[in-house]
């Protein structure tokens, strides 16, 4: 049985405001670097109580960067969570791979065949 590809993990909780977007981006970049040549990262927002639009834009950028590197970003945000509501209300829902649990996100990332280019 082939070994599962490595997955980087970032957990962000509390109030995610513009002042924290740089920290979040840096943590996502570190996680991507640790996960190999085709970076797969789980961003767990299940403990986020608030997220502003600046953070949303930072997450969009991180997701695009990962996909540009033949990787993927899986976002954990349960139904009814602040993060999921903001993502959907923003009209960017189709740009994120949203999951209700960490296990679902990890399974999706490790089961995915990510191709280059």
C-alpha cells in the first residue's frame, strides 16, 4: 500500500482580524514547505469565532499559491461556523475546499492525486 503524502496543518482560532493575516499566511507557507513538492495543507478554522475580509483575502491567496504549486488547501469550517458563512456570503465558496471535520479534510488531501502543471 502506498504511503500517504505528507500534509501540513495550521489551526487558527479566536478572532481572525487583519492584524493576524500576515501571521496566518506565514504559518500556511511553513506548513506548505513541510508537506513536500506538491504541498497539501489543512487549515482548521473550527475554533475561529470571527474572521474579517482581510483574512479571507489572505486565505484566497494562499489557496491559489498552493494550487499553483500543484498542491491544495483544505479548509475545516463546520456548517454554521463564522468562517463558512463568510466564505459563502463573499461569493468565494467555489474557490475553497470546505470540510466539516479535520478527518474529512485530511482524507480528501491524502486521497487526491495532484498532478503537476
